[in-house]
C-alpha cells in the first residue's frame, strides 16, 4: 500500500514545487533570489519589485548614457535600434495625438513610459529578475503619472475653468448634464484604472501561463516535452507582448492626455 502511494506523493511534491516556483515568480517579496544566494531586502525597506524599478532606471541611464552613440553621424548597431524606437514613439504616437508643438514638448514623458515599461517587461522574462509590471501597485503608479499629467496639464494649459468646462459638452440640455457631467468626470479616473488593469493583467497572466507550462515538464518528465515546445513558443510570444504592452500603454496615455488637454465640443 505504501509503494502504491509513493508515485502519487512524488507527483504531489512536484506539483507543489511548480506551484511555489510560479507563485514566487509572480509575487512580490522582501528578498531577491539569485543563483545560490538570497539577498534580504527588508533592512532597506524594499521589495523585489521595488528593486526591479530601481534597476530598470539604472539600466536605462546606462544604456542611454554609455551605449547610445549620439555623436555618430551614421548610427549603427544598438544606437540605430534605439533611434528607431525613439523616432517611432515620437513620430507615430506622440506627435499624431498631441500635435507638433505639444508632442515635441511632451515626447520625453512618453519615451520614458515606453522604455521603462519595455525594460521592466523584458526583465520579467529573465529568471534572476522578477516581473514588476505583473504587480498592480506598479502599474497603478504608472497610471497615476498619466492621470496627474491629464489633470495638471489641463489646468495649466486651459485654466481651472477650461478644465471644468471639458466635462460640459456644448448643446446638451441641462437636465442631461446632471447625469452626463459626473459620468464624464468619472471617465477620467476610469481611463487611469483601465491603464492599470490592462498592463497588470496581461503581464501577470502571461507569466503564470509560461511557468505553469514549463512546470509540466518537471511533473511528467519526458512525456512533458511537448509542453516545453509550447512554453518556448509562448515565451517568444511574451517577448512580442513586452513590446506591445509598452506601446499600448504609451499610446493610450497619449490619447487620454490629448482628450482632456484638447477637449472637443
């Protein structure tokens, strides 16, 4: 009887190990797990996702400060890739949505959004790092920046009366305005909430799927090799999703900011 239960117990232990590994990858911790080393972050009052944000900022400073050869007349290699991405964000996202004047002025904000989110997404695909964009607190913080620019920028650009007037469509009977104005006002916060949940849900769910499928190989051994091929395919898809979600967040932020900075009546 004990022998019959042994395979079941072994399978249960492996399943639990996979579950623990998946939850570690998608959860925030007060330590950073490195190969053969666990760094305690609690004395720094920091979590692993907070550390990822700092590392991403340092990596971006390193990339654009050291590896980006701006003085080169003909950009090559990595510099050329960065310039292609910078021009794409500026000319295909920011300027078409905010106009030439405001677009060039606000391009650094949206470039920061794009590269910061992209780097965080890609770091989440590397085993020694964790996926900070799979943390709703991180995505909420990014969306809060967009909301702050929406409100603060509209007040600076249009004045307090212009900001309030953006929620009052012209030509609408006043009884309808009683319902419509609160809805329009709440819509501003709903947009920020949508930014939060869209990025969080896509990155969180993607990580769970990839690592759960890889875990099948541990549970079923060689019989799980098809799962490994599927995991590799999904992993490559997640690389594409990392770029896509950075693009979508930047694009939606530009759209939402434009809508309140340039209200149409």
